[in-house]
């Protein structure tokens, strides 16, 4: 019974996708919410379905681009914030982690 329901669900999803392909007009294209609802049909949670359309797609594209580059890395730089008035520019930045204190 479970395999039959799975087969019907996949068949219905394929029929839905074929029915509303929208190749003829840009206004008939499926939106991200439609794709997220298809994810719900396949058993994803609401958060996972939204992530599959938004963050996961972006991560896959970025990963593919980094594989195509010669170095395979993305270079990031830190921007220096303008110093506020009254602060020394020569002062060292604060330590990001606390020092471990050993108690006896």
C-alpha cells in the first residue's frame, strides 16, 4: 500500500509539472512557492522545502562555480570600518575568545 501511494504521488506530481510547464509565456512559469509545495508532497518539512528552493539552490550554484575556477576558492576581504571620533586607530582589536582560566 505504501509503494502504491508513493507511485500515485510521484505520478500526480509529474502530471502537475507537465500541465503547468509555462514554456509559452513567462507569466505562466511556476513560482518558488509552487516548487516548495511540491517538496511538501514529497515529504519535506515546510522549512526544508523552502530551503530547497532558496538557500540550497544558491549553495549548489556557488559550489559549482568554485569547482570551475582554477583555484576552487572564493576570496573574501574584510572592510575596515571608519574609526569613531575619540578612538585610537593604533589600538589592537579585541580578542575574540576568552583566555582559559585554570582553577585548582
